[in-house]
C-alpha cells in the first residue's frame, strides 16, 4: 500500500470537476488524439452529447430508464459490524444493486440513449470484467440496438459467466487474441473496429478514458452516483459530508462519478488502484486510446501490461481527469495488492453479508488497511462506492479460498 | 521558424521534383528491426525504384494497424527493437538516395520529448515523420519543433474529413499529404476503395502538394488505379506480409518492381 501525493486544501480551482477546458483538457491531460478517421465521429458524439445533456427531455428519459429498468436510486448502506471493528463509520454506496450488478449500467444507459438519438443502430464496446459488456448488451436489447463486444481472450476465460450473459442478451462477443489479451487490447481492437463502422455504430466506451468527449461524457453519466450519495449523506450523516470518499480506479469512471458529487466539499478523495495496474500512482505522461494521461510504460515508451486479479482494474492507464486531480493534490491515489483485495472481499461477505466484485474489494482493502494503520483517524466517516457484486468472480475466488 | 541550414522541406522538394517529371511516386513501408539485417530491405526498395521509404518504429498498441502490421510490430519488439536501436541501425548505413520517413504512434514521440525525438530522427538521416494518432488540431507543437529540427511532419487526411478541415490539413502538412484511402485500418484489400478517388479529388482542390494514397494498396493493378487519382502510393501491409512469410530483400525488390512498372505504365491521369 503506497501513497503518492499529499493532500492540498482548500479545494483548488479547476479541481471541482466541471466541464473540461478547451479541446477537452483537464489541466494538461485529455484531448482528442484520435486517428483522423475518428475525429469527425468524436465531434459528432461531442455535439450530440452537449445537445442531449442540455435537453430536459433527454435527461428525463434517461432518469426514467435508470429508475424503472436499472433500479436507481441505489441505497446507502451503513456497514455496521465492519465499522465497529475498524473504528470508523463506513457507508457503502450500493452500485452492486443496480440491474446487471455494477455501475457500468449508468454510463451505458446514457450512451445507448444518445446513440438512438444520433440514429445509430449498433453499439461497439470493449470489456474487461465483462460488466461493461453485459451492461452494453442489456441496453442494446432494451433499446433495440445491436451490440458487438470486444473482450481479451484471457478475460473470456476468467469471466466466463459474463460472456454467457452477453451472448444470452443477444450480443456478439469477439475474442481479442493480441498483446496481453486483456482490457487494453480489447480497447485497441474496439477502436480499430469503430474506424470502419462510424456510419452506423456508436463506440460505447466503458470508462473515463478515450478521446474527448468520452472522459467528460462518461463522468457526467456516472455523476448520478455522487449526486445521489451527496443527498443520502446529507440525510444520514451527522456531519452531512463524509470525511473521506473512496472508490477503486480502473479507468476511473465510477470514482469520477462519485468524486464529482463531493469535489466542492472538504471531503478527501481517495482512488484505489490495483498494485499491478496503477496508472495514476505509477504512470508516466503518455498518449493511448485517444487521450493524454498517465500510463505504465517501459524505458522505451512501450505501454506495459497491467496485472490484476480484478479484470476491471487490469488497465495500464487512468482517465485524464484523475491524472489532473492527482497533480492538483485534490485526490490521492493509492494501491492495494491482489491478496489484500481478496481478504477484504471475504471480510465484507462475513461481516455485512455482501459479496463484492474483486474490483470494489480493492477500495475496501484500502479502507481496512488505512483504519488499521492509523491513516484513517478513528471516528472518521467514510463513503465508499461498492462498484459491483461478486458473482462474476466466484470461479476466481473458488480457486483461491 | 524553419532552419535553412538543415534543408527543411527536402522530402517535399524531392517528391515534387519527381512528380513534376510525370513519375508516379512509390513509398514502400518496412517495420524497423523486423529482422537482423532489416536495413537491407531499404537498399532493395531503393533499387526497385522507391521514391521515399517509410520506416515504422514499432509501438506496443498500434490502434490504427490491421493484423499484418500489428504482427510485424510484435515481432520486431520481441526481437528487442526500439526507437533508439532502429535509428542507430539507420545511422550506420550509407545513404540510400531517397528520403526516409519515420512513422510511429504519438506515445513514443512524447516519451522522448518532441525536441529529443526529432533531433534523433535528424541524426539518423530521417527527413519526415508520420504520427497517425496525432490529428491536425493536436499537432501544432510537434509541427514547429519538427520543422526546427528539419523534420517534415506529414498529416493524414481521411474520407471522413470535412472539406474545411481538409484545407487546414493540406496547408499544415509537410512533405506530402497522406490520403487514407478508406475508413479502416492498414491491411491488404481486394480492391482499391471507392472513397480513394473522391478523397484525392477533394485534396487536390485545396493544395498542389504531392498526395500519396495509402492503406490497402496491395497489387500492381491497385497501384495503377490509385495513380489515376493521386501522385503515388504507400504500400505497407503487402510488403510486410511477404516479410513475415520469410521473403528476403531480393523477393521484395522483385515485388516492388512490379508496382514500379505499373505506376510507370499509368500515364493517362487527368492532371
Ligand atoms: C465492478 C467493477 N468495478 C470497477 C471497475 C473499474 O472501472 P472504472 O474504474 O471505470 O469504474 C469495473 C470495470 O470493469 C467493474 O466491473
């Protein structure tokens, strides 16, 4: 477990998670580093999103879908027994209770609705853990769209349950056999495919990565987590605002959505990365998959492969806004190991009756370690987003436990 | 901002001069470091009548390349290829007599830093640079730094590019304008895409710089057809598939000679 930067208070300007600056910039990060063949498609997504996001009709339709189909709002659950053991007050924002079992549905419902508004008939997606793929397949079925999901061969093996779910939902799952055969390569292949399909297909990126406007758009679609939690904390917490807001970070979409609800408060924001996929904590400036951000690289500038037991955290980079929040000192990025995450998953199951996704277990592992190690002062209030449920990970866990 | 002592614009001057004699331009591609003696391919390309040679600096995540060039890049990287080693190989060989144009993804440029990267290209005798994931609206800084180092930054135009943007790309591109013939990745195709003719015509309306068509051009017939619209062709995957299948420099010289001949035969272009 390692910290890379220290807090800076009060909240600096430009760290409040508003609209990016010109040309999709969050500080020096972001941008639209897309091949020329995709630049026009990105511009169309940007224009359509700005238009839709300013349209109460679109917002209302999305809110209805999220309510009647995805099960929002999700509850805020006090983790009573675990809180007592840790000496902090831990609250869980329950994205695991959404339809399809993770926060990914928030973004996908937004993008799928946008795609229909743009007249697209097919969604393209990449997936690591399979949660974004399942969400995409679900939204496509619901709205009468086709779905093509790219997934690394290695992830197809370890997330077999989700592969079956996607196919059952009518999506085409395309195995990716290049490179590390995980999320990074699935993303590259989805982009290649989009180049030849911009006319009728929308690329539904699953995290706050990719060329402008994706990092901003996906964060806005995930912001509902933070906005709901802000209201729930105001009602439930004596202090109104938690002392700490914690979420795991793969690309960083639900962390960004959660942070966005608290960026203008004194809450300390903590992003938890996998030890083997720590783009924010250990990455260097680079450009991959359309944006300038922090990426794990070797001395020659080649992107290195991430390694995590949690397929959804197996990405060598981090969204550009997180890189910016890190530079500002507004958020802090820490790492936990596979073992710590597995231990935290078991502990949550046995104290609260919740089996978390291995991704989410990383966030919890930091909370446990920080409470035990004194990094989290006794009595602190902690909001942690529980991004997904653990069903998809049972075969991985079965081999370990 | 260009430095006159470093012969800025040499690639463009060379290509213009050849084009103006009525010659169809041929720019074959090779992935740097693909075999131990890979620079022999450059000599073979020049001997076959190449007008410029594109040297790929392999990157771990080539998001605009199809399977052939992906495989070539993986093979080269597995052999230990890197920007530094490839440029060292180039520095160690005698001038092949035609301009060398490096191509790579932006991460490798950013990793070394614009100045250092361009200076290293220049020292290795490279005159141009193609960065397919650096579109015109993000390219200002590198264009200037490259020009100061005597490197011509070539920009790509696509069938999806709207006309006003095409004018901007053509105006800012150095060396030549790289016309991406189709909406897709690199890789051999059965026929020249219909979008190729339309795109080239649209570029012609806004510039008289040399225009090379690339992506998918694999056969003499396709080169001949491309030549009816453009000043010449870039041939990548068709070369690299042969190299991956074990073809040596002599085999590639023979293949490129068939393309050279096709380009030389095609004289009835409307210009
Ligand atoms: C349950 C769960 N949590 C977290 C993530 C990581 O994604 P992000 O960082 O974009 O929230 C994933 C991605 O697949 C996931 O499935």
